[in-house]
C-alpha cells in the first residue's frame, strides 16, 4: 500500500481558523497538478516520513531570515570580489569573513534541499520533489561555487603564501563564479517582496533596488577597469596581430602600458588602495553619465573595454 500525502493549509486562514485535511491519493508521488482539483489555494502538500519533519516552509520566519542573510552575504561578495583587482592584503577580519561565508554557503547547500517551493498556487513540501527540482536547477552551480570557496579558503589560510601566490591569484579570479548566486538571490528577493502589501513601501523598494543596481554595476566595472589597467601586455592588440599573422611582440611597447602604470609614473610611487579605487570608480561612473575625467584608455585593450561598457550602459539604461 502507498503512503498518503498529508495536505495542510499553512498560510490560508478561513473564518479566522487554519484549515487542515488529509488527502487520500492513489500514489504519494502524484504531481500537484493531478491533485489540484482537491486542494485550496495556499495548501501545502506534505509527504509522510521522518524526512518531511525537516522541510522548511518557503515563507516561514526561519527561511525569511536565512534569505536576508544570504542576500547580505551576496552583497559582501559583490563588494569584495571586485576589490581583488586592487590586491588588498588579507587581514584577520577578512579571513574570518571568508570562513563565515564558506560555512554559511555549505549550510545553505543543505537547506536548499530542505525548503519547499510554490507551484500553481500550492506549496510543495515533499522531500523527493524538492530534491528533484534542486537537482534540475541549482545543484551543480552551487557545488561548483562551494568547490571554489573551499579551494580559495585553503589557499588564503596557507601558512606559506609565497608558494601559493600564483594559485591564489587564479583562485581569486575563480571566486567570481560566486556571483552566480546573485541570480538565485534576485529570485529570493522577488519572493520576499511579494510578502509586502503596502504599495508605497513596494515602490520605495523598487527605487532602492535600481539605485543599488547602479552602485553595484559601477563598483564591478571599477574593479575590472583597474585590473585591465594593471595588465603587463595589451592583450587585445596582441590577439589582433596574432590573427593577422604578425609577430605578437610588436604590440608590447612603452606606449601601450595601462593607465595605472602611467598614473604611477606621474606620481612616482605606488598608488594607495583608496586612491586607485576611487579613481577607477570615478571613471566607471562617468561611463554611465555625461561627465568626464582625466583618465582615458591608453591601449587597445582598455579602449575595447571602454566601448563595451558604454554600449552596455546604452542597452541597460
């Protein structure tokens, strides 16, 4: 005999009381669509078994708090991953945050397989269905991000950084894969915004989201602009020469050094982290506005990136 799935109304309250019912079904693996005519809007399909006790409701207070923390940690990644271009040395606080974020995302990996989801006005709470959906969606991207997180943390925590400096640079580049979680968080924010009923508050949140998007986009472009400015070779010019059959060494000359190196020559010293970042951010903001500044592309790679940013700004805004 087959187990009967339990159907409990979790969010819908009728006449001031929560309704609950046991739905007899010929197969506990029936889809929500096949049982839809027997259910009310907001009902939750809960499979029987010990695993079902550990399934979180997608709109429960625990899950909402967890989603808010995940959003804040994605913002942390958006802030500090582009800062890797400025080669800021790792401090104790940064290392502690790396440990905290890695542990959190490992726990989030488990929690994602134990969180119900909305489908056709109902809430699917059966563990097998939840895992099947996660397997088809975010399982592989999340595993890839976790592997990168653990590898980066192991290299950052190494007691002999001189032997792993090259690997650490590669790991810092691969950490950009963590930004894949941004797409998941956007969906989570959309779900959380549905819980807000006040129209004025929803409008304010929409404006804040656009302002945050512009700030984050400018920050990411600033990091990329600085990283390109520190390249030892004009990679786009070399690629074009190689494609035309010429010697790639012709592209490497004093005239083709990046804007960061030219700025160092002007100041006859290494650029402070703060000044380098603010200069990059200033340049980034000018690409989204009619403003201008004294820093300009000095080689083909920088010119190509500048054109790409301007075109992207035209399409987005």
